[in-house]
């Protein structure tokens, strides 16, 4: 087989399958061969060019005109006519938000909506995060065993995301189900027989998001990023459009929730797999902020992102025609020896850990990065203080097959409740 630029496709490139367990378990290891031998290759299975090295990926992020983000939320597996008809029956019209918006529309909108992400505003959310983290740990601290994902890490970031957006708490359970369907719909490969069920869930999510938005419009002075957007729309109707608000009401939940839940689960797994690092942060919580960066680098929750080449370009010496789709494997960039010394080593004191590309880079870089960091730090502070003696239980880790959002579906930990610091030293 040959790639769209006429070059032959290597065996390894032909075999590349991001829906396989190999990629799910460890994306940077799965594409190690590419990082070393064929850093930019064409995947016939995906119909995407795959980019694996740090400098190439950073250069792509830096130039959002040549490399448009417009396909960031496009379905990676096109659905069949039946599922499309289901989506249409719900009036599904998810459109550009920020992450997939081109210039010149993107920057004015990003600027208009930035204030709620500034440190002064974010600090108001920390007490809620701390209170929720404590309440959830209280529920299982005497059990000696917990699935941190099911019993805490899924729900707490969801609640924080809903508060941040300004969504009423009573709608939480419904949204929890819908947001999983959205991930599979966008980044996964649902089988034809699953596609219709996924489409119904996504269609319901879309309509539900519209209803929640209507509630918010009725009370636009309430706190929340969405209400802030509703207020900005009055002054800048061309910048903050109705389509933006409805789409962000749906996409924003996933952006703020799953990324952070998965990032914390990945971080806890990694730390408990490295007991000496875990012991160090238990003894010195001052190490937590850099440990969080190193966890995001080594095992982040976004494994890859997407761009569309708007003109003929050369990436890493490979000629790529205009119109090509790119899968930029940020998790591979984060393990590139050319940028990170001894890149596979997990080192919570690494001085350039925060150079990771898990939040993207440049004009679209994650707006919620400091909210996510704050949440992860609070969770680690609470775990290290209250359950320093916990360890990973024997288990096999499973992931929802998709190219981009990664985190274990379950994370079982265990400890001896009789040795809880709170019992020894109440
Ligand atoms: C954009 C990752 C948490 C809101 C992005 C992008 C990535 C990302 C990869 C695209 C960057 C690019 O194209 O350069 C993550 C990760 C998170 C996280 C790994 C958690 C660990 C959050 C949270 C929010 C959020 C908590 C809060 C609402 C956004 C927004 C954008 C974005 C609004 C679009 C920015 C733009 O295009 O201008 N994020 N995110 N994210 N993220 Fe996050």
C-alpha cells in the first residue's frame, strides 16, 4: 500500500491500530518504534498521518493556521446512516466551541471568556474541591479497599465541572451517563450495532444541554462560566454565539470532567506503582505540584490530539498534502528522549516536567489547566495525608477504546484501616 503522498507504507505503519489494547495500555510505548525510526507515518487504518516526536508536535501546535484544529472533535470513526438519522432526529448540531474553532473567530472568543480561569477566580473553587475530596474519602476510609474511580475520581471532578460551568447539581446523574457516550461517539470505534444506542445517548445529551442552557438564561447573574458567557453574549453577540453556547454546554462537561478524572486516576496508578515516589510525597507534600506535572507528562489523560493540514507542508522531512488529517500523539512527545532526559523514567523532581504537551500548546492550550492542576493537587494532598499506607490491589486495567481520552476504568487500592493515621493520632 502507499500513502497519499505516493510513499510506501511500512509494515509497522500498516499495523498501527489505536483501538487495540497495546495502544490503550501504553500509547508512548506502542509508538516507540515510530519515535525512533519513522516519526511521521501514514496510517491506512485511520486515514491519518501520525506524528510522534516532541519538536514536530510543538511546531504543529504553534501554527494553528497551517494546522487547523477544526477536526479536533470530529468523529474519528464515521457512523452509518442509521446512527446519523438518530442524531438528526434529536436536532443534534454540535458545532465549533473553542478547541475546534479557527481564526479569526477563535482568539476574540477565547479572550472574551478567559476571566473565570484566572487565579483570582479559580481560588474560589478550591474549598469545594477540598470539601468534596474529604467527604468522599470519609465514605470508604474504614473499608480497607476501594475503587478510587467508581467511588470518588469520577464523581468529584464531575461535580466540580458542573459547579464551574454553573449547572444545577440535580442533573448530575443524567449527565454522567451521557458524557461517556459522547467520548465513544467522538474518539472511539463503536460497532455498528452499538452506534445507534450511542447516537440516542448523544442526542439526549444534546437536548438536555439545551434545556440546562435555557434554565441558565433565565438566571444569567448566577455564578458559572456558562452564565459568564451568556452575559458576554449581550456585549459581543458575534463572538459568543448561540451555537457556541449550546455546543460548549455539552462539550465543556467532557472537557472539564473526564480529562481531570482520568488524569487523577492515571496519576494515582503511576504513584502507587512507584512506592518510593509515593513515600516521598507522603512525607513532603511540597513535592506534590511537580509530581502532578510529572504524572501529566508520563501518563497523561489526553494521549493524542488532532489537526488538519490546510496547505502542502513538510513535517519531520515528510511531504504532507493539503487536506491531510494528523493524529499528533502528545503522549509520545512526552516520552521523547530528545526533549526529556531518560524520558521513560518517572522522576517527581524532573525540572522540565511541565514542558509536557498534555494540555496542548500555543493559542489553543487548555484554558482549564490550572483548575485541573488544583484539583489533582488537592486529591493527592488528601490521599497522602489520610491513606499514606495504601497500595494497588492485584488487578488488570481496562480502558475505553479511543484515540485520545485515557484513564483506567477502575483503580482498586487497599490498606489496613487499623493503621489509618486518623485512628492512631485522632
Ligand atoms: C483545550 C487537555 C482539563 C477546558 C484542551 C486541549 C487539550 C486539553 C489537549 C487542546 C489544546 C490545544 O489544542 O492546544 C486537558 C487535560 C485536562 C483538561 C489533560 C485535565 C487534566 C480542562 C478543564 C477545563 C478545560 C478542567 C475547564 C473547563 C478547556 C478548554 C479548551 C481546552 C475551554 C479550549 C481552549 C482553546 O481552544 O482555546 N484541553 N484539559 N480543560 N480545555 Fe482542557
